[in-house]
C-alpha cells in the first residue's frame, strides 16, 4: 500500500500586482514504505514547495494528497499539527537547531510538545542519539558541534517521534564531502528500516544514493526512475518501543521551555524584570505605608480606650423638639443629656454588667482653675470613667473624692509641682457659674473629676447634673461588638474616639489609594516595556517558531510558550518588588522606630500577594499580543527567515 499519494496537485502564488505564479502543475505521484526518494531540480523548480505540501506546512493547494488513504487537504488545523508531530520528520539543510537548548532538549522538543514524561523523553533521545553516534554529546549546545554532528542531531530530532515519513531538504548542502557520505549513510539506513525518506536536492551525487529519483522542472515532474536497490532491514523489536505522545503541551512544560528560552537572554530579562518591578514595588510600598499609619493611629487611640467599656452618646439629630439648641450645644457644657428612660434602656442591654455616667464641660475662656494668685483657663473638663486607661496618667493617681487630675501644661501655668495642692475649679453652664475646691491627685492628658463630685456641686446650687455620656461595662471583651451594634440599633451614638479613628482611617485609606494610583501609572509603562521586549523576542526567534511548527507545535503551543515567558517575567518582577520593598521597609522602620517609636511600614501578606498577582496579570496581558503574533506566523515563511 502506498504511504503517500499525490493526485493532480496544483499550487499558485499570488505576486505583487495580482499576477499568479504557477509553482506546481498537475503533480501526480505516489510513494511507498521503505523508499529513499530524491527529488532533484534547479532552484525555483518547485521541489521545496512540493516538500512543504507533503510535510503539511502548506495546505493552500488544489488536488488530493493522501496519507495512508486519508486526504490531508481536508484536515483541520489541529489534524495537520498532529500529522506533522507524529507522521512527518523534517531534516533541514541549515539544521535549524535551537541554539539555547542542549542537544538532548533539541532532540526531545517534539516529545515535549506531546507532553511525554521527562524520563521517557530522555530514554528515547539517548537511544536515537546513540544510533547516530552522538550519545556522548547530549549536554552540549549546537555551537559546540561540527556541521556533520549538527545534521545528525537534526536527524535524531526527525526520528524521535518514530514518524512514517522523513523529509530531508538539502540535508548535505552545508556539509563537506566526507561528512556528506556519513549523513547519507545514516539516511539510507533509515530507509532500509522501512521509513519513507524523501530528499530534496540539486546534487546528482546525492541522488545516486537513492532507490528512486524524481526530476522536477518548472513545477512539473519530467522524470521518475528507479535508482539503486536498498536491502530492507527488519526493524528490531525494541526499535519502536517508545509510545508516541497523544497529549499536547502542558502549561508546566511550556513554563519549563519558556525558562530555558529566557536563560538565553538572561541579562536582558533581568533588566526587564527589574524595570517592571518598580511599579509593583511602589504600589506595595504605598499600601504598606498606609497600613503602618493606620496601625499607628489605631494603636494610639485604642491604648486610651478600655476594651471592656462601650461609650454611648445621644444622637442630637434624633432628639425630641423639647430639647433646646442651648441644651444641645457642647460648648455650653451641656450636649444632649440622657433621660432616666434612656439609662434604664441601656442598662438592660445583654452582657452589660454596670453603667457609669459622665459629662464633658467645654468652654473658651469661661472655665478656669485657680491656685493662689495664679489662674489659667481650661478648655475641657471630663468626669472619670472606666474608659480612661492608665496610659492617660502621667504622674500621681486618678482622682478620689473631691480630687482632680489636671493637664501638665495647666500644672506648669499654676506653678509646676501641683500634686497634693488645693485648687479652685470654676466653670460656666447656661449663664450660671459654678465653683468647687479640689485636691490635685495627678497629672494626665486631660482634666478629670468624679461625676459624683460635680453632681453634688450642681445639687448645692439647686440644679441636677444630667449625664451626656454613658459608659457600659462588660465582663468580656468579646461582647463589646454586640453591645455597640445594639446601641446603634437603639438610635444612640458610639464614642467620639472611635468616630475620630474611623475618620482618620478613611483619610489614610483615601491618601493611600491616591498615592498607590499615582505609583500605578508606572505599571502601564512596565506593560509597554514587556510588550516591546516580547515583540522583539518574536522577531528574533521567527525561525525557531517555524521549526516548532514544523515538528507539530500548535498555535496554542506557541502562544502558551510566549505567554509563559510573560508569566515568568511577571513572577520575577513581583518577587524582586517584594524583596526590594521588604529591604526598604526594614530600613524605614529602623529609622521610624528610633525617631517615633513606631513601624511606619507594615507589609502584610495580602499586599505581597496582591503585588505578585498584579505583576503576573499585567505581564501576561502584555504578552498576549506578541504571543498571538508568534502563533500566527506562517511556518514556511518563518523557516526561510535568516
């Protein structure tokens, strides 16, 4: 049975100006297993065009090309890829070895495309390379071999997937006469073992080794005659014991190939990754700075808050009309007070163990503390509550009965060492002055007295002191969130400190977003740089792409290799960015710790993950266009590229 049959094959090329060039004219010929056929002709005779059609590189023709009875002219692109991968082996005049791959990897590349295991690939390659006398050179690169050795590597690559047809395009054209005889002997032995070998040549000397010689001129077969007889050799039992790959290139294999490709241009790729990392590094650094500032603000505010205490205030916007503006004015000393009904409602909230009343008296120039002949104005006076922590106390102790804690600047204004001294507190509320004597028990960040002491002063003046703030105390910190949710549900407000902390956090978040966005502009520059570099890589490796397509690489495979390179650039860029940011963050934290006792940069795992993932995504998106361009390259045109 014929392995190949060509029936009335015609091939036309469209020239500039719309004219057609008839490259092949009504070619009808068949080939059998075990033949060594030389197709001989001058340059431009159509012999290379014929080989491209037989090899499945060119499917734009008319007529029928049957392979084992199947018309490959009707094959889909996927079927053509499989045909080239498993049925055809190419040997090129210029060897077309991939320079940055070892001899072993050059030979196994077709099996890699089939996702054959590494062990199986190596075993098969070593056997084939031993047959062509190159087993001891498997770890060398192509530039370390002679021309004859390179051609033997190309022959081993053609044989690796055990194809039925070997196409040799001027296999001895770049060799001297002695090496030519060695290569022809290997090719002859391949045919003797039952393969169909078709050689394209312009040399009668080479054609003399063939069992059949076909002459072609002006796109037509002008002679087809028998040559020398070949002694058929029965193939040994283990010569085809390596299964052909039926799978396709996996992402892991594509990444491995991409990594090998990138090593060939290691310096350039390091600079690209470093340049691309700048944008990612800036974004991570801005996020970490924002995180450090938020943590510092939250820590500072939380250090002044008892975690077992929930502060409650009235919501002035929901107050009843009976409450006057004067009563609700905090500058007058009386923001909206709690009623007995309010206090009873709050005390019944689940997990509330106790409740403390509090007020805050504000005044601009109306409130003062007097000691002897010295007097100083007081902006704010608060009553003690369980929400005041030890961090607020600078010296002395918190107030007991008829005692007061004053601010350090007030103590300085009154004479310095004020602990244990008696002072007079005067304040104005609703156009009425109140006055009371207290013993200074300590120095703090605010002025504090006990609610009961103020309430007694009010009572002595015929008034009642109503709390404007209530502190709910629980026995377990885990209950505070539930209590806060309940007071909000009831229509009350939380603490001013928490509102201030939220405001600061929102401001820091906004600032961080703006700075990160500005830094993110450099990501666009990085994307353009990666796109340009990969485009350059496509141009540089056009011939390599042609080789990969000739040995059965699908468009998907080519695209996957280049996208994998973009993936690796993104991964390396992200890792470089994280490393540099960590170093800069460590330096910044050392400085900020010594100056402000805080870590200004806080890198979280989420920032690191975001940075690396963003780097990979941007890089891969940038690589899509170059990868698509590479995938669409015509294999015939690519192989012609020098």
